[in-house]
C-alpha cells in the first residue's frame, strides 16, 4: 500500500537560492499559480460576455460575488464594504486551492500548515492594522469586554490577549487539519481498493462517497476561513 502521506511531500521543480535563502519553485508554488489562474479564468470567463439575462457561467460568478459581498456586509457591516476585494480574493484563492487539490495527481497546498498559517497571519494582521488605523491606541480597549468590573481586569485582559494571539493558530489549523485528514482518508481507502483487487468494491464505494464529501469540505472550509476573517474585520471596525 502506498504511503498516504506521500501526497503532501514538497518537491523542488526549479531550485533557486539567494544569499543562502532557499526560494525554489516547488510543486506547492506551481499549484498556487494554477489556483490563481483557475480563479482568474473562472471569473473573467463568466463576465467576458455579460448579458442582462445571465447564462449558467455568468450566473455562477455573480452568485459567488453576491455571496461573499453579503457575507461581508452581514458580519462587518456597511463600513466593511471597502475591504471586499481582499475578502473576495482570499475566498477565491482558498476555494480554488482546495478544489484544484481534488483533481487526480493534483497537490493541495492548503494541507500544509505553513501555507494556511501564512494566510491566517495576513488576514489577522490586516484586521489588526485596520483596528489601529481607525481607533489608534483606543483599539486596546478591545481587550476589555464591555461592562467588565475593574477588579476583574488582571484576569480578563491576559485571557483576551491570549485569545487574540491564538486567532492565526486556530484559523490556520482548522483549514490545514481538515484538508490533510480528508486527503489522507481518500488515499488510505484507495490503497485498500488496489490491494484487495476484485474484492475492493466496498472501499471503492466508500472512496467515491468520501470524494463527494471532501469536495463539500473544500467549499465549506473556504467559507469558514472567510467568515471568521470577516468577524475579525468587524471587531477591528466596531470594537465591542
């Protein structure tokens, strides 16, 4: 049986080192580029010949656009509209990255904690920057829930600070763990199918069901990552 973790290995395609820093182009980098190109093709193709009565492709693009716009407005309010390009780009990049990884012989870069942590740091860092730009030093009042008694501050403030600092960790681990676990299960049952030969019908059926479930998870995890980012933006804009 093949190693189910072999699919997550990073392979260098074009080695490149600058001042001792390895910035080689890897299979992970390749599929990030593919995800960006896929998102660009999907969005551009849908609106290339836009009509008053949209076709299926245009309707799908408009549906995703409206979905993310409504998601941002419902969570961050009207003041959050200006950050729609960032939120929409984040959603499409993660969504396409997850879906491209479902293609046979594809690579799921969102199954690597370093990638998801980088995305989470960008999202939380941008939200923090917005908070300081809008509120200045008063943004630190975010660590003090409204109505907290003064004598509880020595306990509440460290807890709130720890909770805030753990946001990138929880955001990244959630996406990484779900994608890695799902693809590992697919590979395990695929191995059973090959190993059992003609008796591998049962694991094959399970694998087909898991594939559909994993596609659903790929879409759901892009949504979860995006809505949590929108909530962080809401906190940065409105405080408590």
